[in-house]
């Protein structure tokens, strides 16, 4: 079973965002400090603002 490793886990806690990846539809995880989201499937990184614009 593949496990999603968060490269920033030690520095900034992350939360599962209520958004889907813009590329593959996978779950996005949000790094609140960096204002970024990363996809757990394809590892694409998005700016939080871009995700909001695309899905609101
Ligand atoms: Zn993805």
C-alpha cells in the first residue's frame, strides 16, 4: 500500500483540503503556511488561490 509522504511534515502541519487535483482529480493536501496544495496522487503542486478560482 502506497503511503503519501509529506516532505514538509516536520516544518508545517498540513491538512486535507476539500478540493480535487486540477490535473488528475486526486485529493489535495494543503500547506497552510506556504499557501500551496499538493496532490497525493500525481504530486502536482498548486497555489491555493488557483484552486479556489478553479473550483468555486
Ligand atoms: Zn493530481
